[in-house]
C-alpha cells in the first residue's frame, strides 16, 4: 500500500474490537504552533497576530516605520519601537526569542530560530501569539510568543469646536430601545 493510504487508514480507520459494527474515528490533533514566519529576503511589512484572547486585532507595520529594536539578551523580551501616528511600541514576550546571553555570533546554530536576529534583518513576515486552545504546546527550545502588547499613543483631547455632532455623548442619554 502507498504511504498515503496507510496514513488515511490510521487516521480514519475502524476502532479495533468493534466487530462488524465499527465506527470511524477522527483523531483530535491540533496544528503545530510556529512563533514566526520568515524568508531570506527583506520584507515590506511585519504582520502582528495576537491570539483570540488578546484585545488587539491583527496589524501590519511597515519595516520602514520601525525606529528601534531592543532585546533583553536572554530571549524573553523583544521591544519594537514604531514611528507611527497611533502605535508607539510593540512588546513581544516569550521564550527562546533571541540569542542566549553572551552569544554574539550571527551564524550560531540558534540563528535560524532567532526572532531577534531575523527582525534586525527585516526577514520576519509575521509573528503570532501562542494560544493553547488552538495549538499543541511547542517543544522545549522552540521559540514561543506568550504575550504581544501594543502600546498606543494617547489621543489629544478635542475641543468643543472639533467634535462632530454625532460624537457628543451625554451621560445617561443612551437608552435601551428594545
């Protein structure tokens, strides 16, 4: 039998011991988590993908807007400072995101899994926050993003002349119309 047929039978085959009245089973497997995607060429945008429990939505940041990148030196925290009208900083927290302390070689064995070095080169296409409801826990030593925090600039207060009539809110004016 071909390899594909064996995989199909393993996944959808009858349960042993059920005799003639067997039922088909579906294995409950979650997809494999990957903290980031990269290519060996410079990218135009960095796609930030928080998980479903995070209040933030997906966002794209042009690499040309990135002012500064900071790493804690232990691979636990990366900060991306952005020159944008609304976003000031993106904090990325996790494990195995950067070089180990004292590792200065860009060609070490960890460099291919090193989010920090790939961000410096502009090769990261997307980053995504881990969600245990969606993915299996990654193996030890694999990069994992446990939190993505987006810090936005405070919006200036609008004067009465700048506020549009539909934007004015009066306390207690909103009523349930059902």
